[in-house]
C-alpha cells in the first residue's frame, strides 16, 4: 500500500475520521486515469461475494470522469455523519487491472472508502450521481436520496 494511502487508512483503523486529501474532491487525484468502473451490489463490509452482482461496467473514460466529478463533498467545517450500514452499491474504479478505489454509496448521499471515512456528498453531487446511476439502470440510490435529502 503506498504511503499516502496508508496514512489515510490508519486513522480509520483507530476510529478517527481521516481528512480527505482534497476537501472538495477527495478522489480527484487518486482516480485520475481510471479506465474502468464497476458498480456492484453490496457494500464495503460484511461482504458475501457469492451473493453480489455486477450491476454495471463502464469503460468509457468520459463517463467514468462524470462519476468521479460527482464525488464532491462540502468544504470544512462539515458534520461527521456515520451510518452503520455497509452501503449499496459500491463503485470500484480500476486503472487496467489495478483497483484504485472502492467507494460505497450510502443512502444516496454519503460515501465511504478506506481512504475517506463517512462524508456527505454536496447536494448537487448526490443528485447528479444518483440520476446518473438511475439513467444506467440502478434506481435505488435515487429513491433513497429522495427519501432523506432536503429539497
């Protein structure tokens, strides 16, 4: 594990929230050059791979960039929101065969990974990401987002 990723991971192990490397777009640098996005059912924890399904695979880099651009969070100060679910779906970003990051989407409004603890997406980012997913046959995050996000 590269040192920067290890440094971000260690606070999660001891129970603290890691500060994202870039407050507005914590994944922008990490996911630069991603060539494949796989969206699968299930979250990041308590995984049962035999029961998970690949919901969508995207190899168009412009489409992948649209999703990466949706992973924006408000600048500090922000409330640390935690939920206890494992998330669903999970977005897995690859460069070639190498996994760059797995990002769990929670309730259509939160994201979680090993690099970034639970953080709320900006309302516009959440709306755009959930709409993109719905347009690609994955409507559940949009339904969940509409249930809990303020208009």
